C-alpha cells in the first residue's frame, strides 16, 4: 500500500502501489503543465468521513511513497482514462477498492462523476 502526502498534512492518503503509480504519472503531467484539478475518493469503511477531495496545484508540496521498490508496469489505457477524468469538470475520482490489471489480474477505475 503506497502513500500520497499532500501539502502540510501529516497523515497520508493510502493508495495501492499500482494505482498510485498511474495516479502519479497523471498528476505529474498535469502539474508540469501548470494545470490544476481535483482528485477525489471515497473513504474505506474504517476511515472517518465519507469522501475527500484534494485541489491539486503545482504550488502545494506533494510526495509519493511506494511500499515496494519495484517499478510498476503502466497500462496506457488506464493512463488515458485517468487523464480524461482529470481534464473533466468533476476531476479524477478514484475507486480505492479496485486494482489495475497487472500481476494480480485486478483492476482499478477512475470515473467521471
């Protein structure tokens, strides 16, 4: 399970490594272009509150921490889906309970709300 640290928050957002690898590429691409957007997700059952949204912009510190030291294989279709969602008015909405196809054969989805 990877971690996304944003701004001055001391508690990270926990994201599966494979999903985080794809999200990292989309975020880095958008921020490199100075394009701000929202990143949202529903909280797992053991986390208080229902959902969260981050306003992603270049001026806010951001750090990705992966549990494994192996580089994840990226799925071009998932990257395209995530980029399209990030470009929408709803932003990138993650489903943290699914996984992207890979070694485990699982899949994670972003959706446009």
